[in-house]
C-alpha cells in the first residue's frame, strides 16, 4: 500500500506541474505524449497496488488482472510513443526511449502474472522491482519533462 500511495502522490504532483505549464506542453506533441506516458506509468503502479489490495482474490485471478493491465499499458505506451515521434524526436525523446521504464515495468508484470496464473504466490515478489521501476522511471521521466519545459 505504501507503493500505491507513493505513486499516487507522484502522479498528483506531475499533474499539477503539467497543469501549470499547460500552454507550453499543448504546443508540443512530444511533450504532450511524453507527459501522458509518464502519467500512464505512474497510474500503472497505482493500479498494481490497488489490485493487490483486493481481499480474497485467487492467485490466478490476480495474475490474469496483471496480464491484462500489462497488455493495455504496452498498447497505450506504443501509441503514445508513435504520436510523440519515436526515435526521430528531440534529445528528451531519445532519452525517454532509451530508459523506457514502462516496458520494464510491463515485462515484470507479465512475469508476475505468469507465476501467479501458474498458482505460485511468489509472483507477488516480482512486483517489487516492477514498482521500483515505476517510481524511479516516473521521477526520472518527470524530471526530464520539467527540464525540457524550461528550454
């Protein structure tokens, strides 16, 4: 639950930061989509924690939920990446593409989902590095976006 609270706080702070500089962000397709990617990443961490908090769930059901979440987030991230311009964008776009914690998080979610679907509760432990990737990636991406806003 602590990780869910941390991602929710970061998500709120990023939302406020984006809202303050909305004119600058609205002018740049890259910044709009990179901001949306970062918000999606942080929301993923919040949803992982929320799904884990549902009482009495079977392991396979939790695994299936994480698998669906990972697939949806990968689809959204790919769409936002395409709209942001992919590798042909500015230096910030190339940095975010190289780091891309969204795909790392989703890969770890798929591993956790597979372990849980197979009936092993140890899949929950794979969520720890996934949520660390969410927090580190969210903070790093938000910082890169905010630095770009001052250019």
